[in-house]
């Protein structure tokens, strides 16, 4: 099978699998990450096939929807890639990118050993910030029946994945626990540039939010 055919089969598979997802991890998130990843990769010397497949398959078995089990995603991706006869070396690479991709708490590291992994992680994180990031975060909070904001519950910088993934804080806290930290954790130059503007937009949003909360604007 030609490489382009494998890519379009992966897109069809993921589109079908995530079409009814209501927490901000739907097909259109994957579509944007795929586009972001292609854009970033076009400026780097990267293996585009690995980048595209990892971007397309990165959220198919997300731990948040499988009782915290982080092995489901890479396992589902491997099964799919084997069925489509992708070479073993690329399969190992794609599955290790998927395994390492997630944000695991403010006090944990985001090590990504390969350029392709760095590109997909940047692409996924660009979609977590800016206007779309804000929208996704409130969509997720609603999906989980979280309070929007509670001035009495302060954000916590988690230093373990367990603590980070088990917290049920108000949605605004997520900005401090993750979203505002992403700008300084981008790997590639093109993502750093895009992140700068998106970060500033979130800062403005938060300032306006607090001003309205106090009835000042
Ligand atoms: P990653 O892609 O780094 O693993 P997640 O899948 O955990 O990140 O989160 C993706 C997006 O889902 C976040 O950027 C945010 O929009 C939303 N989200 C995840 N966890 C929370 C949370 N606790 N509160 C609000 N939004 C969240
Ligand atoms: Ni994602």
C-alpha cells in the first residue's frame, strides 16, 4: 500500500472512531494537530510519514477514557499499523511517541527523544492553547461536570502524573496547572512563535474573566 493510502486510511479510521467525542478530543482536534504537525514538519528535516501517523493516531486510546491506563493508546495504534503493514521500525517509533506525548503535570518532564516526537508534541500542545485551547478546556470541564471557577480553590503544580490526572479542580485552575506552562516547553522554533501569540491571548482572556467576575468591566 502506498504511503498516502495509509495516511488516508488512518484519517478515516480516526474520524470514525472519534466522531461522537464530546470532551475536546474529537476528530477536529486530531485534524488540527495533523495540520499543525505537517506545518511544523515542513520546516524541519523530519520523517513526514511517522509525523503524520503519530499525529493521526495519538488520541485513539487516551488514558483519560480508559481508567487511567496509558498502555491502551500505543497498543491500539500498533494493532492498526500492523494491519496496514507499516514497517516495524516506524511502528516502534510512532508507538513510543504516542506513549510519551501527554502532559503529565507541571513538575514532571516532557522528554521527547526524537525530532518527530517533538513536532507532534508541539502540534498537540498548540491545540491546547489560544482561543481553541480555551474552548476545549471549558468543553472538557463541562464534560466532567466541573465548576468553571472557584476563588477558594487554588491551582496546584502537580509533581506526579497520578496527582495531576486524579484532580478535579475547577476549569480555570487548568490554565495554571498546564496551559500557561506550555509556551516555554515548545521544542521547535515555528511552534514557539505560534505559542507566543496564543499564550498572550489566554492572558488577556483571564484578565477579562477576573474583571467581569468582580463586576469591574
Ligand atoms: P495531552 O494532550 O497533553 O495529554 P490532555 O489530553 O490531558 O493533554 O488534555 C487535552 C486538553 O483537554 C487540555 O488541553 C484541556 O483543554 C482539556 N483538559 C484536560 N484535562 C483537563 C482538566 N483537568 N480541566 C480542564 N480541561 C482539561
Ligand atoms: Ni491530543
